[in-house]
C-alpha cells in the first residue's frame, strides 16, 4: 500500500504535468501551518532541487485593533 510520502509528491507531479507547469516554474505557497499546506510544502520539496527552494516569512502586522 502506498504511503503518504509517496502519494503526495506523485499527485503534485501529476497536477503540474496535467497543467503544463514546467519543472523550473516559480511556485508560491502560502503556509498556514495546517496539515494541507504542510503536505503541499513537503511534496514540493521532494520534487525540487534544494537550490530551487526559497523560504521567507512576512512580518506580522496588526490590522485589527481590539477595544475600538
């Protein structure tokens, strides 16, 4: 029985091929910390060379104020 480690990268690869997305395309992923975004990031990391991966964190900004 295939494991999640094998299924997720395979499914992502099939999606990229089906939508004609090249291996060298730039893909942005918003990471919420949930299991689905984690699976997407881990699956993409299996498909990419480490030199292709770039991570950054946006500063947290308060757009909501309490008590107003």
